[in-house]
C-alpha cells in the first residue's frame, strides 16, 4: 500500500496495487479505482480532513512510503 497526501488540496490517495485501473466510481468525496476484475486498486479521498478522524498532518508522515 502506498499513501500520498496533498495537504494544500486536502486530498489523500491510497494505492493498494501497482495494477492499472480499468474504471472508477465516485460517491460524494471518495473516488474508487477498480481493475478489470473489479478489485480495488486505489482510493482517492477529497476533503480528507472532514471525512477522516486522523488529522491529515499525521497521515502525511507516510507520504510516498509503502505502508504494510
């Protein structure tokens, strides 16, 4: 898993796989990318500080790192 954060735009991007996504679905402030088999490849959370309980500042310490 890889986490990227954009503090300026309040977006968190969580990538679960190196596979390319085939299609995406959006619900409110969350975009989910799926591969051809329907498995989740990545999740993008807009207005993350409003949705997540953990402050974005704490999450950014993992920016660009692979998290297990």
